[in-house]
C-alpha cells in the first residue's frame, strides 16, 4: 500500500504548490486517510472436522482445538467463543491450516506448538509453529527438508504426535508419518532425528501416531519415560514402544493388542497409561481398515501388566480417552466412526467411568439432548467422528467432545439426560465453493459437506441452511436481470424462484459441477464435474441438450449480465476463451489468453460484454468486447481471483475486488475506477492463506466496500470498511 500513499502525497504536494502560486494565503485541505477495514468470518459455526481438543495444564483453564483444514483455535471462556490463531497465514503457507498435532507446555499454557502442513498444498510444505503468547503470534520453523506431515490425512485425529517434555520446556518430540521420531532441544526452533527408534513409516502411511512423556519420570531436567504409538497392526510390527532413558534407547512393549492400532493415550498420574484402539487409522474406513472394531486398554507402567477395560459388550472403534485431572479413577472415552442412534440421528457413543475403567456408563444411551447453541443448521445432525473427549479444564463435571461438524460441550456429563451444546461460535471450518450476493436480497453461500446458507446478516448465526439438504453444493448461479431465479447443484439440482428462500428439485444430466443462468433466467447451463460436455435447459431442467462447440473439461460458464443470448467460458488448461451468442446452444473460440488462470471469470454488473479474467501469474485481463479483444489491467502483477461489488457513491463503475499482487504486495485490493488504481483492504494479520480452491473474492451488491473471500478451509472471510 506504500506506493499508493506515496503517489497520493505527491499529488497533494503538487496541489499545495499550485495553490501557493495562485493564492499565497490558501491552506491545503487535510489529507484523507485510506479506510480501515475490520475482518471476520461470515457466521456459520463449525462445519468441519475438529481433529482434536487439547487442554492446557490443570488449573490454567486453557483449551485449544486443531482442525484438519481450518487452522487452530483457543477457547475464550469470557466471551463464549473460539479465537482463530492462524488467520495471518499467507497464500504460500495455506497448507499450515491443516494442523496435524498440537502441544501445550505443561509448565506454561501460553507456550503452544503446532505441527502443520497439508500434503496437497504448497508442495507439502511442513512447519512447526511456535507461540509463547497463547497463539497471538507465532514463529515458524520450516521442517520440510527433514519431514512432512499431512493435517488432512488418515489418522489426523490420532495423537498427539507432538509433545513438550514435562521436565523442560526447551525439549519437544515430534512423531512423523514417514521419517521417524524427532527431538528439539531449543523449544522447536531446530530438530534432529532420534535414531534410537528404528521406526519410520508404516503400511498405512500414518507412521508414529502418538507420543506421551511421563511427568513422573522427570530426572536431570527431562522426562526419562517416553511412550511412542505406531499406526500399524501387530502383524506388521510392534505398535507401542517405551524408553526409560530419555530416548537414548527404545524397546517394544509386549502384550499390546496385536490386531488393533493405537489411537490416543492418557496417563492417570497413578502409574497407569490408558490407550484407545481401533482397526484402522481413521477417522473413517479406508481400504482394508474397516474402522468398526476397537478396545480400551490399561497398561500398568511398573509391572507391564495389561488390562482390557473396554465397556462391556461394546466392540466399536475407540478414539477419545481422557482422565479427570482431579480424580485419576475418573475417565471419559468416545467411540469413532460408529453410527448408533443418537437422538434423531446416528453418531458416536460417549462413556464415563468412576472406577478406572472397571465399569462404564453409556452417556448417550441413558438419554440424549442437543442444544444448537444458536446455530440452527446443526439440528438433526449427530456428534460423529468423536476423535477426542476431554474434561473441561475449569469444571470436571463439564466435558467437551470434538466432532466431524465442530465441537459439543455438556455442562454436566452425569445429568440424565446430558445436554450437548453445539459450541462453535468463532470456529469457522468450512470449505467455501461458491457465493452470490443478490441485489436487494440475501448473501447465498455454497460449501462442502453442509450445502450452504442463506445469510441475511453475516454476523448472525441464525442463518438457515439450504433446504432440502444434499451435502456438498458445488455450483451456484443467479440470473442477473431476474435475481429471484437461483440454481444450485451438488449430487442433485435445485432451483429457486424466490432468491434462495425455498428450493425445488429439478432433473439434471449428471451431478456436481457448475451452473450459469442467462441474464433473464430463461436458460440454464450445467457443466457436470469431470465432464467435457456441458448441457443446456430452456425449461428449468425438464429437458437437457448437449452444448455444441465446447469441449472444455470442468467448464465454468458465465452468463453475460445484460445480454441473455451470451455466455462465456475460459479454459485454464489451454487459455482458450469461448463465447456463445445463441443462448448457450453453441460455443466458438473467440480468443486465446495465457493458460493457468482461474476458471471463475466475472462480468461487470449491468455492462454487456465487460468480462474480467484472473490469470494468476499472468495478471488480470479485461475485455469490453465480449471477449474479442483483451487488455491487461495495469499494476496487477498476479491475480488469483476477481469480483465485483456495489459502486462507490458517485462512481461510474462497480467496485472491483481482487486477490492479487499490486506494487509487490499480495492481498485483497479494491478499485473504484475500473482498475486504474488499487487500494489494499486487508492486512498481514488477515490473509487466511488466500482464497483456496473456492478461488473467489466478491463484493457485496448492497453495501459499498464490503468484500467476501473464500479460504482453503477457514470459511468465508468478510471485510467491512
């Protein structure tokens, strides 16, 4: 933004000089500062897999959450919401939103460490993120050259595979998926391989899945006893190791279940280690791992004796296991990937024991009540993929459980029934795939897994989910000149004639993919997922015909906002720009742009033939001739997404928003003069890892300056001036 301010100051200085020559007594007007933006997430609540909940040391009240694609959070009890910790991530570190492990220093809850990285983002870049202020700021140690992790991989709920030595906050251990055990002696700043453990990878690629450092073994400033869980069956090799000399040597622990894999573990402080087991890495079945069978075992550390303490008659896979910090005999455990009756849905079971696992009470079976916590879309959905279950660090009557759709909390686990409250405010972990801001209407979102919502207030959690529900919504389209006409597609196709307030199912040729309504709402185009054929319907889905002349796989058609006969398609693979002038019946190639751009192209509202294409490293291109000629928009070196919003007061053109690079700075920029000048509207603390797969940045049609951006898994970011 410096170049913009500098340019403004030069203009102001010139103006002052001219005024001085014309009238020496004149006083220059005070400069107007650029607008300050506030950034938050569009309020939806939860929506994705919270891989683990990790309490801080007893007495601190600290509680952290990590997710598979949405970063990490700290619970703020005072305000009753989760605080995101990784919104500062730049685009080149978007993969760090996949947090594979989280460790809290047992001596200081403000010291936290994240093992972060996603195999399919940023080349699998992996880092240990280090904070000494509860996640308010982080230092980054890139460990990619030594090992890589996968926060969205199988076994991501195992753990924790990162631990702080209870004898020294300078010493940490990290268990990796393919490279063995590592240790840091400088609080995570550097790492070295622990060669005494000769385990690297495992057949399922999950490697070392849990680490435990025993506080009762601290001597000479470090824990001497370490436990290492390995994600494999006993037939493939030992799956539990221990060291009694601070990692100088390890030995396999005999007697562990050979036909199951360890999931999570907890010490009771009385010389016992509790472990949960399942027949797979989880959190769901994959290939030979059916993830439908498991047990809970207690290991007496001194004697080496094993005891099967599985709840009687329960054969399900187990994951969550925790010990009440104030009562070593009191345990809580959860199944995972079990779909037993849970209220009106099917989900996991939670068990509590007051005698060290000798007996258990099925908390769900004895009565289940759900409180939506002010988030209505969760109604009728279960606690599932219950990867961790932990006692509240302030009140052991209260218990938290992580789920495939967020976090639930009961104030009293002994109540009959226990009421489980969806506790997700501030925790936004959805993958946004599409969005539409309807002039004079609502904001419509399309997200993975949970359809999307109709937002009348982006700060309110009361927005309704699209109904009927179908799961993931991939495509969303609005007719520009008849904006009450809306369509959305996933595995099914739904149409709305009232701006998304209600939906009616329509027939389609295939599932998922992308849609485009003609400007007047008379013609609907559908490009199904992984298809090179697009389809056209002129009777709202009753009949479909194949579009001719267009063989673009995964095409993302765009309707001209004024001329109902025109549609456009850009092919990122070849750079070809295609257009239709007969209402989508046929297309012809009209131009060739740089390849490698974003398939989501935009047209300026109310302007026929005014098309903008984000070309990533090749910048931003614009055509005012329906694609016949394009020119590069000056000053934009990189552009990952472009969109439009309400025009500024007195402006002759809609506000343009981009995710891109201007003046060497990458971020969200806006222009009120058709791209002649740009103003950055986000800051380094609000980058969200860039727009992710949804690849959209779009302004609000009804409020000038408000902008929405997709993320890789942190929901929809919203900036307001």
